[in-house]
C-alpha cells in the first residue's frame, strides 16, 4: 500500500491532470495555453511512469525527479507567459522559465547533483506562486463572468493548492536527505522521507481530482448555457 | 529537536499552507461574488435611470405640447385675430396707424411662433436648459396674476439629461404646491454649496400632513425616485405657513 502511494500514485495523478486537460481541450478550448499544459502533463505522466517502471529494479531515479522540476518551471512559466497581458508580468513569467532552466543546468548538468534537488523544487514553487498571484490579480481586474466558470481560475487555484501545500516538504526534503546520509538511523529517516513524499503525492492527486472536476463542471455548464 | 518533532512541524506547516491556499481561493470567490452583485445593481440602476429619463422626456413633451396648444389658442390666435380685425378696419378706412398696428401685431405673432417652434424642435433635449425652462414656467404662472412665483437661479453645468430630470423634479414639486396648497406665493432658490446644488421650494399655502399616507401619491414618489437616481436627497418640511421642499443634488463633472 505504501509503495502504491509513494511511487505509483504520482503517474496516476499526472495522468489525471493530463486526461482532464485533454478532455477540456477537445471539448471547450483549444487555445495555445491549454495545449501547452497538455504537453507538460503528457511529458510529466510519461516521466513518472518511467520512474514507476524502474522502481522494482531499484534504479536511481533522482535525475528523473530533477527533470520534472525543470519541466514544471519551464512549462508552467510558459503557460503564465502566454496568459499575462502586461509586458512586465510576461518578463517575470519568462524569468521563472529561464531561471529554472539555468538552475537545472548549473546543478544537474554542470554540477552533477546526485540527490533529489528539493531546493530546485522550492525555487520553482516560489516562482509559480508569485505568477499565480499576479495572474489572479489580472483575472479579477478583467473578468466579467463568474470566477468558478473560468478555467484559468480553476487551474491557478489547483496550482496554488499544490505548490503551497507542498512547499514545506520541498523546503525541508534536502535537509532530511543530508541528515539521513550522516545519521546512524538512516533507515528510520528514509521511512519518514517516504511518508513526506506520500503527503506530497496525495496533495498532487487531490489537485488532479479538482482539475478533473473543474474541467468537467465548466464543460457541462458551458454546453448547457450554449444549447 | 528530535526527528518526530521536526516532522510534526513540517506536517503542521504543510497543513497551514494548504489552509492559506484554501482561504485565498475562498476570499477570491467571495470578493468576485460581491463585485458581480455590485455590477448587477449598478446595471439595474442605470436601466432604471434610462427608463426614468425616457418617462421624463415623454412627460415633458406632453407638457410642452399642452403649453403650445394653449399658447396658440390664447396668445397667437388672439394676436392673429387682432391683426385680421385691424386689416379689415384699414380696408374700409385706410389709415397708416391702423396698418402699422396690424403689422406690429403680426410681427409679435411671428416672434411668438418662433419661440414656440423652438420648443417643438427635434433636438430639444440637446438644447434643453433647466434655467430657461424654469424661467419660462415662472413667467407663464405669473401671467395668470393669481399666484406670484419668484426664482433665484445659479448657472448650471450639468449634462442635459440630468438637467431635464432635475427640471421635472422641481416642476412636480411646485405643481404639487399649486394643486394642493393653494398658495399665493411660491419661491424657488437655487444655490451651490460644496459641490452640491441646493434647491429650496417654499410656498405659503395650507401645507400638508407629511405623515399622511394619502398624500404620498405618485408625485411625491416620482420626486423621491428621480432625486435618488441623480444621487441626491429630498426632504419636506412644514413652513410658517406652507411647505418647504429641500432638494440636494451632487454636481459632478
């Protein structure tokens, strides 16, 4: 059961986001930001599925996880870049994408970071939370329909829920990793880290459920009001 | 700090941040709900204003048509009759004075017709002036020699549609006094106080019981509604004798 939550729940959660977004793109909105998100969640699902496949053979998977924060920073930053209207907000969104890529190159490519880079995750989450607030502000100034009928609002709420909820885990994961490496009770800390990652996966999965519910709800409402 | 405590703090922090996220989302939803309700009410108020403006235009046009009809019958008709009689006299016994008087009377009739045609112009709203219309109304009422009406004006810089609505408020107020108060004198004062137009309509009539529901007719309801649409207030006070209507309207732009 624990293995399922710590390893297999991740590809399932990403798959849920991917499926919901694909459904929404097919039924309601095929504009670039949605397609961009579909590409991101498609890649993330594939990446996490690859991690799950390699789990049984106990292969080292930290580089896959580090690739995931790279994808998250670049694609979510790009998504907000497409949504932002003011040039300075676009610059911040581009900065998050470029900054993530630069950080990844410095740490994982040049620096050969051997461990799960939770600092990278923390920085990406911080950047994304800033973009979410800027975007919600823009949305509130321009929106004429009900917020709950707006996909961008739903999705920004899901991202806020996930990135704020996981922030404390990302922030402290590296600290525990190094503590585990130096400690005598490494196994005990390893179990605790697994539990922390389970909490993260549950938040990720809940975000996926909210996305699926939101996209289905908006699609149904839009079809009901248009027919 | 032992490991269990550290984990405990992280879980608490995660839950706290999750609650922060949920709180922010809830606040946004509540804020937007209020904003939409405010916009809906604003839209409703604008619709009500447009409706009232249309009603006011129709009322003013009807009133103008009645006045024009009366003017044609009582004034221009009389002038033309006099001219006809004078020309008839001149035909029988030609005299330069009689013809000159007939010509002067005809000129007066033409002048009256010109001023009447102005009030029937299609662009009357664009040309509408609160000050001019109030003065014309005062002149008309004073011409009856039954009631004395005086007015102290100030220059108005309101949009024409607001001037029209304001005119109907003031007109309704002194018409009420004329109909129910039997006054001998009505005095209207306009003055500007801190960006607000104050209009006092004072009469020396019988006055009326302000609490009497039977007197809260359409006229008073109209005055209240239209004053509220202009963002202003209206009050009725007992005079010594008579009634005082106090209207305050904010002047914007």
